[in-house]
């Protein structure tokens, strides 16, 4: 049964009336031959990936996991791949958090890990992320089944490929991905990445909520600013010092080719960043230094923000840096994997003042702000500087992606749509999702040809724009500057 029959088209996409059924509703299944021609075209097309969190290749090959969680340290194996997105589905099915950690621990035997994993695998293997995982194992490692008896073959195949050039083989050769927007939240300071594979994006939340560490991590012990002082080898005793550290971090990023900065603070609070006077922010910072109070734990952290004045002020300060240096800003809103973010707090409409205040900044709104995709489309119509990407929704629900893309093609200009992104740590999953996404997009385009909206050649052109050209244009100025710095 189609997903829009199960939930209702408007209920699934959002409550806004413009998402109601209308002229763009699919009337008949597109012809297989037309879909196949468009799939063949998109398979040959070089695309740009709107968002990943790819682990540095040298870290993965070393197996040390120094930039990964304690539970996943060790050689990459099947459960490493399953740990990205898929375990969120398992937790939704009832898997306890400790079991999710134990499954990824190489200290456990394969039999023990499979015994914990298998009951939940049966429940979620057919959903979007389950399809991605199965396709990656089948296509890349030649194993058709996922079972206890198959695990040794899967892990042996993964081990055979663990050699330098792995990412180039997976992303360039197999996936035909020209460049990947890579949010590197594994390192606290910007580090150069392979410019032939990645566009570097760095996270700036450490300056909004000092003491919080990397995104989603617990607060550092001791003085709240101590991690930043160690990073930049400076003493931070005032708001001015904090801003100086942010400037230094920003300059380091520019020097290694950073094209964008991202905030993930939407995982833990609402997105209404008020314009706070510097004096009020300075007082909040002084209290932070005295109290050293760590961020509250879930769920109270969504409502308890004792230093909110500092967060809001520093957010606008970072926006001013981005504006001055023509740096793109990526914002997490909506969807929060495995986290109980109160729904109203994740709404991107809270950012209306930010989009108004910084019209020269190009904003890249990740995850389609799901479930606020309707609201995001209206923001994209209102503000020329807002662009939207389908990362995460690609893999969580191909059916939703198909419905949403069809309606976005009606609602907003093509240059605002970034139709593919994975949000993965392992490029095997990026490969599988790229293959699936090309087919999903081909079905949308074929359906529009069948309805007389496009001619076939126009459909192919639209596919190229939303899978390559829109992102290439969006990051074009930063690409040129980064390559000049690197002598490319």
C-alpha cells in the first residue's frame, strides 16, 4: 500500500494546504522503459553529495578508532556499517542502548553480537536504511544474505578492501560522486581533506555552548572553556577572548579549504537565535566561568538553557564571520536521529530573523527539515539564500523522498534543490544510497514525463541540475578560492 494511502498525503508531508493533492499527484505508474532510460542516464551522471560525515580514511584503515566512539574501535566490519542510522531503527523497535553499544564492540564474539542483533534485524531490515545496508553488502562485497553464517564472508570481504584508495574507489569509481560535502565533526580543529573527494564543512557549536565539546558529546569536566583553551593554546577569560578563539578557528578553516560551517545545536534546543546585546552575553559568559555548569541532560536540556544569551549572541557573531568570508552555513533542523527533540523546537521557521538579517549568506538546510518539509519549502520561496537537501530522508524513506521531490519540483526553483545526500560515516552506504536515490529520482522524472509536465530530454536536464549543478553553483566561489589556496 502506498505510503500516502497509509498516512494521507497531507498528514505525511505536513499540514500546509499547498501540500494537498493536486495536479502533481501521480496518476499512473510510469512506463518501465522510460524509467529505465532515465536510470541509465542518471547512473552515468557524475553527481555531488550534499552531506556526509565520512570517517577519515587514515583513521579507518588504522583501525585505531581514535576519532570514533569507544564502542566502535577496531577493524571495520558488518556491525560498523550497521551502526550508521540502522541501529536507530533498532532502538525504535525496542533495542536497549547498552545492547546497541555491545553489538558494535569487537570484544564480543560474532555469535554474541548476532544474537543481540538478529531479533531487531528481522523487524527493520525492509525499511529504507535496511535496504541501503543490504544493497551495500550485496553489490560491494558479493554476499546476498545477512545472517550469522554469512558474517565471516562479509567481514573477510570488507577486510580485503581495507587499503589506501578505498574512498576513491567507493566514491569516485563505484558511486560516480564528483565531490562530497563532508561535515567533519570528528576533529575539533579544521584539518585538510582530499580536495578531489571532499568539500570540508566544520562544526561551530563549541563556540555557542562552551564546555559541550563536539556535537552530541557530554560536557567536558573542569572549567567550561578548558577544551577551547587547550585547542588554541590561549587563556579565555572574557567574551572577547571567546570571539578571538572563534576567529582563529575560522581562519584555520579557511587555510585548509573549508567551504562551509554547520550547527547541530538543533539537536538540543530550538532555533530561535535572538539578537542579544554584547553586555548581556558577556554577563552570561561570566556566569558560565563561575558556575561551570554543564548542559542539562535529556529531556530537560531542551528547556533549560542557562546561558542562552551567550549562545544566541555567539551564533550571530559566527554568522557575521561567515558573511564576511563568503562561507556557506549549514543548519540542522527538524529530524533528530534517536533523540527526543520536542517537535515545535525543531521547526525551521524559528530562523526567519536569521535568514532576514544575513541575505548574502547561502544557507544549506539539511535533512529537508523533516517533518517540517512544507514549512521549509515556503521559506525557500521567501528567501533567495535558502537551499534544501534531501540527505537522511533519502535513506529513511525512499517513498517519502519520491513524494516530496515531486512536490518540491512544483514549489521551488531547481537551483535550490540538492536531491542526494547520505549523512553516513561509511562510503559503502553512500554508494548504496546513491544507487537507490538515482532510481527514486528517475521514477519521479519519468512520472512527470508521463503526465506531460516534461519532455524526456527536459527530465534528464532536471536530474542533472538537482543532482549536480545546483550544489556545484552553490559552492562554486568557495571551491575556486580553496583550490587557489591549495595550488590546484
